[in-house]
């Protein structure tokens, strides 16, 4: 973790949650969150719970994020939720291109780049998710894939847009499988992503937070965070367990 970039720990609940359970989870998180300088924590519940969670987070430093966002601002797009609506419900962040959206909803790099821009247009911080499948990794195509995914957003919005964004490197084969990338393998990809952005703008690249996601738990978090280009994590499964999520937050800065 870099001493200049603040760490970001994001909890993606995926399609999990229930009114009563959310209250219990948030109470524990609020009570147990470590007071660390330069630590930013956010939760990403399913859309129907955003209002409830926003109220439960009132007065807390924990931020609220959306798991997805429409590329459209308004109109006849049944089932879609716009960035403006999410902002009204207190979202500071939106994921763009989580691998489950790319895989199950066939989201293209271009669509993901448009979602990234839609979130930013209303003042939210987009978290651009990137990552290769197992087949792509075995074919030694990891960097080709993540660069292609990154370049779609760079081409559409320019490097300046990355001054207000987060990258999440999430190898698909590591998500929900218990098989995390090794700290060294993740660091190599993070470094390459930063260098890619640095080709366009050194200062933006130096300040850009690149978080790792994929089976992060309390017992592997510290080793990942010790890497110079890993600035935090996007957590899935462990975000549903307050103790596990808090232990990951505590692993920031040792
Ligand atoms: C995720 O959903 O983005 C994720 C990283 O999941 P998990 O932590 O369960 O691998």
C-alpha cells in the first residue's frame, strides 16, 4: 500500500441481504470499524436496500455504493437504475463492469465505459472492475484483457476521468472461489495498470487507487496490502460477515 494514497475497502454484498439482517450487520460494522487515518470503507448493497442502508449509515464515515448503474440518464429503460437516482439515495460510488455483470449480462467493454461515465457525470466515483478468466490467464493474456477493458474507458473519457475513479483488479477465477491471486501476481498486474495510465498522465497514475478483489479474507489481506500498488480491496463473500470484513479493514496499515 502506498503511503500517499488512502486505502479503500469496499464490501460488495452481491444479491444478499434482508431488512433485519442488514440492521445487525451495519450495527456491528459501525461499532467495530477501526479508526485509521486514510482508510475509506464503503458497502454496496442491492438496490432495494439503499435507502435503508443510507439511513443506517447516517453520521458514519462508511460510504454507500451501488453494484451497477445504467448508462442512460432517464427514460424507457425498464429495470434500469440511473446514476442520478443512485445519487439521490446517497450513493457515493458505483461499480462498473463487475465480472458477474460482464458474464451473466453480457456487458461489453464499451457499455461498461459508458456506465463509468454515467456515474461520474453525477459526481459519483466509479469503480471500474477489470479481470481475466482462467482460460485467459492460462493463455498468458491477462494484461491484454485488463488493458483492453481499461482502454475502453480511457478512450471514451480520457485519462483526466481517472483522477476521480478507482480501478478494481478482480481476476474472475479468484472471485468467490477461495483461490486468491498471490500478492506478487496481483502486484504485477496492478503495477502494469498504473504504468498504462502513467503513459497518459503521470500524476493521475500516481494518485489512482487500484484495489484487488478475489477471495480476500482476514488471513490474506495483510500480505496483499503490503504490495506497493495494492491500495485496498473489493470484497464479496467476506463483506457479509461483520467480523471478517472488520478484520480485513484492520489489516490496512498492519
Ligand atoms: C466480488 O464480488 O467482487 C468478490 C471479490 O467476491 P469474493 O470476495 O467473494 O471473491
